[in-house]
């Protein structure tokens, strides 16, 4: 039988058990702590992932805020530019409006004046008709009551005075009506010449003042500034004084004047003249025929400031003595051109030029079909062209008869003029001085067939710049009507067309179209690219803003229209489109508001 343990041994085993128990408890606590640590590590990992996700969202929000801020800055800059442009356009439009209002006021005043004139003329015509009726009634009364002539004599005298007064008023009204009728004859035509379009404008005016008489073998020239026409010399069967007469027509006042000159050339007819004005206004006269029938080839100059004549000594190959030639000056006044004439034996169509500064003559030989030889024609230089028009292809026998008195005085004017029947020419030729030079026919002159009033050897036309002036005599051989034909060359018309096209060119802006297709929840918006460099546009960006001011991008691409969906009904949305070019530059359109349907 084993020995029994005493109580002391039992007491020694109790602390070990207690340690074991504590170790077991600590082991369990360790396991609990490891479990808690794992849980905390997992939660920390989840928090870190959530934190990374939140940081990513923050970065995304920052990027969106940056983009939105840039877009708002672009929109703000664009709006400021639009406001400045609108202010500038408003100023321009205001100036145009003021100008139009001033023109409207002026036209209104002119219309009112014309109405007053028409009313006055109507009253005058009524008065004239009434007086004619009174006159007829009085004449009938005189026939029926012959026995009362003595008793009614005083009354008839009074009535006659009234009739004379009304006749004077009627004559004045007739003169005004003639002037208005002439102005109403103005025409504007487009003619095709040399395969190109030329613009021809014709006006008619009545002349006043000391009206000179029509004559033959005279000269007519325009001053360099185109403000005056100078008529000199010539021959008339009814007015012998015209050979030494000088008449000046002011184109501003339409008044004729006949100034008194001290020294002047020998009495001439069939000479030629032109005007230059480089340093001062000068009238040059070449050749012609003296009163006793001798042909000349000298050159005279009239100073329009002092109204004095001087003889010019020339050098070089001078033209032969002739009458009826044409003389004209270039626009700069450096050269005078002489064409055609009659040398006493035959008609000519040769061409010379004079260098004015050196007074040196030279001859030129153009190519192409030359104009028919002629005399008493008109020549002018316009740009690169030399024009000649009119003239007579043969010396008329009538001129020989008119010069008979001169031949009887000791000269042989009849022989110098010739005895053939003249053929009046109204055609027009042009010499292109830049290519050749060469002649071409500009107009066959068929219009001259109806001008039966025009004398055979009269020179009533002169060209200055692009205007052709023609003096028309009345039945009393007075030059009281002026026809002005203004010619616009093809290059001038082309310049006008180019300027007009340039004015009508589309403004170089990006434009939102106004015809948006709307439904209750969508808007289809379209835009038009700028007309210039549209091929360089790489894409468009469409922005939309609500009434609250919230803006967002709804489209980016190369299309020219886009349908925005998900919109509120009966709501207003503001759109703006941006075009970006291949070099990075861009342009914004003006903002436009569209409303969805309810």
C-alpha cells in the first residue's frame, strides 16, 4: 500500500497548476489579441483603399474644376471680345444711321422742292391754257362785234397786255420744260466691246450765257482739269467773225463766255488744238489754213492764266502742213499726239507725237487695220488707249463754195479745201499704245446716220478723260445744248465688281444657326464654320448653359450639328460652339438661346 501524501505535498502542487492555468489564459488572450490584430489590419487596409479612392475622386474633381475654370475663362474672354466687337459695330451702325438719316432728310427736301416746282408748273400750264382760251374768246368777240371795236378798244388793250404777260410766263415755263426734257434724256447702257463689258452713261444739258454760233473747220478742246471747253476759230457763211473768236464754256456753271484776247494767231480754219496743265493750263493749236488758203504746220500756245498767245519753235521730224488734223495730250501732259488731216492733195491717217518739254516731233507707225483717212476728227488719250472719232473722209464742195470769198481776196482756199462731196464719219477707233502699237475699231458709227443737223466739217466733240462732250446746235445755229457721254473701261468695271464683291463677302466668324429643331426634351443645334480657312478646323466643342448659369460640354467632334437630349420641357438653354484650328488657335461663336417645347 503506497504511502499517503501529506497535506504539504498537495500544497506544493497548487502553484504549478495555477501557473498552467495562467499560461493557458495568457495563450487564449494571445490568440484573441492576434485575432483582433488581424481584424484591425484588415480594417486599416480597407480604410487605405477607401482613402486612395477618395484621393482619386478628389484629383478627378480638381481636374474637372480646372477644365471648367478654363472653359469659363475662355467663355468670359470670348464674351468680352464679343462685347467690344458689338460696341464697335454699334458705333459704325450709328454713323451709318446718321448718314442715312441725313441723306433721307436731304432727299425729302429735294422731293418737297420738286413737288413745289411741279405744282408751280402745273399752275402755269393751267394759266397758259386759260389765257389761250381767253384769247380765242376775245378774237371771236372781236369778229362778232366789229361795230364795238372803238368802244372796246381800251378793254382789248388791257386784255392784250395780260396775254403778253401770260405769253412771257408761258415762254419761261417752256424753257424750263425743255431743260427738264433734256435732263430726262439721260441714259445708262452696257455695251460689249472687244469681248468685254463697257459702261456708257449719257446726259444732256442746256447751255446759257454768250452762246457762240456753229461753225466748220473750228477747234474744240477741254482744259486739263476738265472744267472748261475752249472753242476757237472756224468758218461760217453767216457769221464772219467766228474765224478770230474764242469762246470758253464752264462745265460747272454751264455758262458760255467770250473773253477778249490781245495777241492771237492769224485767222485760221481747219486747225487743231489741245490743252495741257502740267505746270499751268495751256492750249496748243497746230497747223490749219489761213484766210488766204495757205496750209500751216506751226504750233501756237495760249496761256489761260494771262490769255496771251505765243509761237512755239519745234524740232525733229515735224508733220507736214495740213488742216483738219486731231491733236491730243497724254494725261501727264508730256506728249501731244497728232493724227490725220488733209495736206492739200490727199487725206491722211498718219500719227505723230510731240515731246512737250523738248518740243521734239517724232512719227509712229501703228499696225493693224488703220482708220479711214480723215480730217476734222477728234482724238483723246485715256489710259493706254488713243481714241479718234468722227471727221470727214472727203473735203466737201460746200466748204469750197464757202471759201470762195477768201479766194477772191487773193488766196486759193477753194483749191486747198478740195471740190469733192464729203462723207461725214461718226465711227471710233482706238490705238493700243502698249501692244504694238495697233489700231482697232471701237464703234462703226451707225448712230450718226440720224444726225442730219450736223455740219460736214464741224468739230463739236471733244474727249477729256473718260467723258466725250458733244455740242449740238439749234435751228438758229447756236451751240446751246451739251451731250456728255461718260465711258467706263472694262478694268474700271472689274475694279467696281471686285469692290462690291469684297463688300458682300461673308464675315469671317463661326455662327450658330437660328433654326434649332426643338422637342420637349431635346434640341438639335447646327452651326456654320467661318468662310476663311474652314479646311484647317480640326474639331468643334459645343457648350450649353442653363438659366441658372451652369455650363457643360455636350459635344466634341467634327460634325456641324448635334442633338442635346435629357433636357427639361419649356426651359431655355444657351449654346456656344468653339472651333479649333490645326495650329492650336480657336474661335468662339456668339451665344444663342433656344427653348424646348412644353
